C-alpha cells in the first residue's frame, strides 16, 4: 500500500504561527500533500495576531506621537502645535495591518495548496490527529504550537486592569500609572508604547538588571536610557500579589532578597514575566512524545522528537523564543521531511528590542564569550562620534564587537541605536560567513550612515578606530 492511500496527508503541521505556516508552505513547495491545523479564526499565530506585528504598529505610532508632541522637531525648524492623540484611530490602523498580514498568509496557503484544518489538534496515536471534530492521518507531523504567557502565581489576568501582552495592546485609554511586572523585551516594548502616550510607567524586575540574557554593558546602558526617558525601574524586586479594586490595582512588592514590603497604586498592571510552551490538550502521551525537564518538546539536531515521523519547531521546542528562529526552523524541518538537508545555525540568531533606541544582539555576550573562548578582544564605537547620528541628533548608544583574541573571529555583536534592529542583520550575515573583525573593518561602508559605527567598532577590536 503506498503512502498516498495510507495517509490523508504527507505532512500535518500543528499551529500556523511563524514556524508552522512557513513549514506548511515549504513542505507544499517541495511537493508534499500538506495540511495545517489552526484553532484561531486567523492564521499567523501569536506573532501576527497579538504579538510582534501589532506591538510594532503601536510602537511606530506612539513614536510619531511622541515626536509630534515632545518638541523634538523644533530644533530642526519644524514647529508643531496642538497635536492630539486619537487612540481609537491608532488601534484601528494596527488592526488593519494585522488583517492585511493574516489575510496574506491565507492567500499563500491557497496559492501553495496547503489545506487549513480549523480547530484544536489532539494526538490519537503517532500518525493520527483529531482536529476539531474530524480525524486525519499523516505520514509526518510537525508540532509548531508555540508558546503562551507565563502566569504569575496568585495574580489573575482580567484583561481590564491586570493585562498580559494581548490586553496591553488593546487598552481603550492611556493609563495614568502602568506597572509592568517583568523587565524583559515585552515589558519594555509595551511599557514604551504607553509611556510615550502619556502614562507613568514603573517596571518591576526580579533580577538586579533589566533585559536578562543580554550583554551586561548593554543592559546597563539601556537602563540609563530608559531612566532618562522617565521610566521608573525597580530591579531586584519581587511582586508578591496584585489586588484589584474596581478600576484600580494595588501591587504588593518586596526586595527580592527579602525584607520590608511596600505597595504601588496603579490603574493598569502588565504581567510580562515570560512565555511557556503550548502543550496542553495536545495529548502528546497518546503518541509517546517526550518532553524536556523544562516542559518543552524534546528534539534532536534535525528537529525530530523521540517518535519517528513526529517533529517539533519554534517556541514549543528548546532554544530562543523568537519568531525568526521558528521561521528558519520551519523551512529546515520541511526540507528534512522531504529528504533534503535542513539546517539552522542556532549560534547566529539575532535578538531585537524595538524600543527607542532599539537594542539588538547576535552571538555571545561579552560575559559568555569570556567563558567560552577564554581570551577575547572587544571593540566599541559610540554613536556620539558617528556623523549621520550627530546630524540627526540621534546619538544614543554604541556598537560593540566581540572577537576571539587568537583567530579574530567575531563571536558577538551588540548595538544600541535607533537603527539597531536593521543594523544587526549585517553582523549576523558576517558571522554566518565566519567573518573576522578585520573582514568587517575593511569592508567599505557608505558615508554618512549609522552603519559606519559597526565598521569603526570592528576597527576598534584591533585598537585603531579613526573617528575617536
């Protein structure tokens, strides 16, 4: 009996986020009969519906509002009076962008002949999955169910006063005082949106510095810049409870090391302490799929689980919880299923915080590089010495290049700048090709651009930047 008759599909992808929808499209392009199970009314997962995309829409819009109302433009001879906020319109434009993009994936599914099975998926056995009220079989199954917000014990999210990232993207009015629990990427981005629109923002972070996992120097400098913008940052602080009374909340806090507790009064509280893999209801036991100690789906280098024919990618599997990492894995897993060689270089995955300025990194932090490589050289260049940044009055931040002292191979690049998210792509490309700091230093960069700061930081690794 051939596969054609034996199974309904060659490949069934569970989840249509950046990992799942890309895996489904790539599998179909490779000639496999492909279906994708998705329970939302729209495709694109968290990222498109309630994550990366709507948050960037609000970050951009709130930045324009802050520029128009903060007097920043006056020094350039642009005098604006009486600019006002139309929050409903801001939300409407965000929703329009989301709709265009989720509709775009639906179009790509049709174009590539991917079948969308609507409903929640649950394994019946290693090749059989119940989706909603229908049961389908597939030769290969890709688990791409992503992650969801980690709850804070004893704190109930009502999406009115106490919100998670989804609720924080849809607040109907600007809060007077927003307390953000968690000083990671999501808390800082969404805190920035409401700060720019007029809220007082307090960030409470359990560890001693914001942005856990980022380079130490970058964390310090970022904290300085956020404080300059008026953020209140309470690090080494633990939230012990949130009590809601009508449309206000009282947040109980105490020092992380223990000690006297105090309270914060707020009219909005954002819980942003991280994300956890979505495995509830998948019925993985029926297929015999094993989890890691951290509750993720265990995989090998090729994204195979312990069960033949079942694969996993993205946030539900180990590694950085980032949309672009999931996308790359989506392409790779489809190629592996089709008998080709799909590879993702997990050492070169960029991370970006879309605040103003942006904060981006790829590869190792200085601390991790010292631990791993032993002897390293570090080159830094401040945007205060970059002509384009100076002209634009956009001089916050620096570029930092970390290289192996012996081989000069670039191990990590960290950037704080208004354009860090775009600039980090060059660093990632260079590292993918095994570049040395000298390779970057002797590549001609256009003048005047922010990108020259990366060239100068690479020159600084050898101790010879020109403009400082």
